[in-house]
């Protein structure tokens, strides 16, 4: 029996975008099992909406937007959990020192969201603006505020940036 175009698309989308969406959902939710459930829900929603995808954005941007919405819904339902083990083989699992991740997690939601989408999902500011239904300058300002805050929070952590001592 031949597969429908939607079935073929879903298989390819899972193969192409599944790992990135799992990383994103894990970063949002801090829980591996909840992230896995969220990715499944993301693909289920995308599959159901397959015929309505107009191509106004890239497939990656469309799927990421769905995943972000599903993560936000999950956060409203669930109490945030402490950081659990990241998905095996993921970018986060390669961190021996999770200082940067913890600093990103400590950002307010609006700043954390744009950092995750820009740096971890590698979306452009126009893509993020379209995805979040915000003007591009708002995204740029949020990224700037997040960078400033992270630079302050991580001062002394990065080897080129000496930590201030009590005598200074």
C-alpha cells in the first residue's frame, strides 16, 4: 500500500527536524520525558495541519512555532521541573559545565525564548519575529538585553573575561 503525501512528509519531517525539536523542547521544559511527549504532540498537530501549511515560512520555522506553542501549553499545565538529563547525544549532553545553560534558564521567559530560538534553533531575527508575531526590532531588543544580562551573569566564567576580585 502506497503512503499518502502527508505520511511521506511526516516521515521526512521527523527525520529532518526531530532532533532539533527535541532539543528545543528540552530547553523549554527541562524534562526529557515531557520534551519527548511535546515533540510527538508537535508532529501530530503538524500532520493534522499538513494541508493548511501555506509555505509563508520555512518548514523548520512552522514546526518550531508549533513546538513553542505546545511547550507553552505544557508549562501552563505542569509545574516546571528541575533540570533532568538531556536527550542522549544532544548538544546539551556534550556540556560538562552547564553554567551557560543555567544562565539562559535564569533569564525571564521573553528573553529566554528569543535566545533559544536564535542560538539553539539557529533561526534568524526575521523568522523569530514572524513566528512570535512581534516586530523585528522587539526581537533585536530582546536579544540585546539577553546578551547584556548573560555577559554580566557569566563574567569571569569565559576564559578571556577575568572575574572581578574583591579588591577591585
